[in-house]
């Protein structure tokens, strides 16, 4: 289970559980997709993919309808070693493979937002720790976008967008500032566990506005090392 920005967004806007997701496939709107490079190096597992359903995180709030999450994994597909703490307690984020990994600009553009004030918190794999954390989602949602997205960078592809969001970044790692022009592959920050996140991962979405309460999600796709363009499938391990 991965709690990410969009997972609590419906409650942030409505004050009640979001309605059931409309199950659209990413292929239905792939012709309009913004094509991105993968924002990392190494092996990362896909979660909450729009290839499985849209809205991918169960809500369209905050322009997150086509968002996707990536979790760094080792050769065995594990995000962190198995320990007794993982069965019954919260774990330090440093234990996880993705924590501190460089996060790269997936597109050429201009930084319009860069937030780096949220702490990284402990990770939670155990149901014993996930349940109380989930009960606190309403409070985080009331804290607004920063409480949900944690540390994040937003890159405008053009003067009026669309806008590429990379969220849950490590506190103190953001290396860019608003107004800065970026090329694909530039280091933005490091993967963290800030905001509404149960373990270190990077959340990527494309939106049509940074007025988050009015923003709509924009379909996205990725380009691999061979030049292939695709929407990664749920649980697929992608390598960059």
C-alpha cells in the first residue's frame, strides 16, 4: 500500500470520501499525453499507474487523475530489507533503497514552484502502523498541498503549462528555484518520504494549472532508453 498525494486529495476538497473512481484506461487519451523521460536511474517499481485505471489514485482532485508512483527496488524487487521492524513498527526512511536517490528533470522547462520545508517521516510497511497513519489523513489534507505532496518541484513545459509535478522529495535536497530553466536530466532533488507517503517514492503527475483546487490532470507517458513511448503498467519494474 502506498499513500501518496492523490490518496487523500478527495477528502481535502470535499470533506468526505471521494466517489468511486471512473475506470478509464490511459490508452483512451494517450494521443494527448505529455511524454516524459524517467526521472531517476536504476530500477523502480510502478504503483498507482494510470495504465490500470483513471483516476489512478482514486481521485481527480489537485490535478492528480493521471498521476503515477515509482518505488526504487533492488534486484529482488524489494524496496528495503526485511526486518522485524517492518512487521510491527515504523522504520527509518534511510533503510529504503530509494531514500536519497537523485530525482531528475523528466522534461525541459522552467521551474515554477519549489517547496523544501517538510520533514521526512518514518516509513510504514506494517498494517499495525498503516492503520493509525491512515486515520490521520484528514488532518494532513487540511494542511493543504504541502502536507500532501511534501517537498515538491513543479516544472512548466511551456509558458502556460502543462505543469509536471514531482512530489515527496527529501527535506533539504531541492536544488532548483522558481524561474530556473532546466534541461532533461538535470538533478532536481532526492527521493524522500515527505508529505502523505508511507515509504520513500516519487510521485509524478502532469496538470493543466498550479491553481490546485481547479487543476485538471493531463495524460502522461514515458520514453525509455530505446525511444519507446509507453504508460508503465501496475507493478512493472522500469529501468533507466
